[in-house]
C-alpha cells in the first residue's frame, strides 16, 4: 500500500540530480528458501570507487532505522522497525559485532508531516554507520543525496521506484526489494498468461506512474503484445472519469491499471462501469494488493477479473513469524526485508572487519552471493570465521544483490481480489 509525498526538487541536498516522485512496493507472501545453486556464483564484490570518507572507528556497529512512525502508514513503519529490532536481537544474542552489541537507533520518516530531513539529520548526528531506509521512494530519491554525501550506507526494504535504478549513490545504496522495472516485466508476463494479443495501459500521471508505464510498455513490446495509446489520469474525479471513458472506448480485452491504493480501485470500477458488454480482464500493480481499510469491497463480478502482481514481502519462515509476533490481523509486511538489510549490513562489516561504511558497502553484494548458503547471522558468521565465503538467504527467501545493490531474479506474487482483499494465486518471474 504505497504512500506518496508531493516531490519538491529543493528537497535534494546533495549534488544536483533530476529526480522524481514516489513508489513503494506493496505486499506479498514469500518463501524463505536457500538456493544451493548460488554456491558457484562468482563473487560480486564492488570494485568501483566509493567515497573516501572515513571517521574515527569506535568499533561499535551503529545502524539507524528511518521509517514512518506517526502517520497513517505507522503499521508499515512498525513492521519495518520490528524486523530490524529482531535482527539486532538475534545478532547480539550471537555476540554481536566483534564481541560488542550492535546499536540500533530509530527515527521517524514523517511521511505525512513536514518531511524526513529531521530524521536523517538526527541519524547522521548520531554517527550511524548505516541506515535501514528510507521506506518511501520519494524520500529515498530526495534524501539519499545527503546520506551519500555523509558517506553512510543505506539499505531500503521497500523503496522500489525504478528512478532509483541509476541513482548516483557512490555504491552506498542497496535495497532488498526488487525495482519496479522488474515488476513491469512481471506484469507483462501476467498479461501474456491471459492469452491476450492486445492491452491498454492506464496509469497515474506522476513520475512514479510514468516510469512504471514505460517499463510495462517495453516489456509488453518484447512479448509482441500490441498496445493501444496509454491513458494517464490523476487522483481528481474529473480526470478519472475522463480517463475511464477513453479506456472503455478503446475496447481492449486486457487493461493494465497502474495506480495507488486509493485511486486504483476507483479507476477499475469506473472503467468497468463503462464496459457493460466487453467486460475486460485487468492486471494491476502491487499498490492494489491491500486496498485502504476504508475502501468498499469490490463487486464480485469485477473482482473475479482482476489479477495483480506484487513483490514478495511476507516471510513463510514460521520461526521468524513466531519471533516477530506476526498474526493474520498483523501480518508484518516488509519486516523480513528489513531483517535482511540489518543482517547484510552486519555480515558485510564482519567480512570487512570494519564498521567504516565504505568498507561495509564493498562487501554487501558479496555476502549475498557466491559462497556457502547460510540462513541466519550466527550460521553465516561462523562460516566467515571458518574462512568460507557466504551466501546469506534470510526469512524473505532467496536473496542476491548485484554489484549495483539491486535484487536479481526475484519472484513476484500473483494475487486476486475477494471482497476487496487480496488472495495469492501463484507466482511469476
């Protein structure tokens, strides 16, 4: 369920960069598995230059968490924070880093308030070595400049915007959620599975939607699926009405709807109300996996024709879920992704024998691939002490980062809707 902030170019404090607005991927159910085929994967240790920013090393690994705490998205923020805290507890139960406990500092990303800058400033003033976050892609795009300029590692569990793919991060930014660029390809695969030869894309007209639409369109083209003119819309009622009328007039058998948790379901219903005969099938993005709590259940006849694509963000590791206190009512979205960020940061520090962020960054990809598979900090740490290279796979499932800090070869969840809620219907790559 994405949250969105209006982007202001003045929010960027580091070197100038044309950056865009938000995307935060939503929810899915992921399998915690350990892929043995990674054992022969070549090392992906970063070799490109990183900033030569060093500071006095107190020997204590200090990790900040930047996540929404006091907004409508506090449930997501709480889940991310709980995942990070559980990881630190597990690490410290296994003697921490270098015999010292890992320190965790949490600050509010303030998604719906004045801004996230205060949280970043506080974490940097506390001399954190790494930050889990930002959670929002908007905030990542706008705030990473300051984090990078300070020479601090950042690992986001949820910022999936494709505009982050090529962010000039000096190899300091990582994420444990796949880019929307890859989700666009998965959406095209879901369209292809319908057997349709033509599709229409309707998308929310902001930088997030524009980039997402481009990735879906490119992927459909590669699959030789014809496309009508894409149709943009805003959250305004008049825009939704006009766009839905245009989409209905095109008459495609499959409509791809790229929207947020609020406008997306409204757009679906608006299009369908104008299609009394054709009754198209719909493929939607991850934002509609969990419609807002206030959303009315979707008409059964419409919901039966909706299929969505979402990154995996729920663990099926029962031990992890039990330790986290996850329940059906509190499923703890993204907690596993945050847990993995903390473990990757700490294992990279172990590999580097250093808490310097520039050293941690060099080893972040390496500890996720190219070595002996391991599924916990303690097991991975013991393998490192034994002189083995490691391949960390945590409760979010098989996880490999490339040299750019991006998740490679993810599996996406297919979901349907029943009474406005999501139900899993398999997976797609």
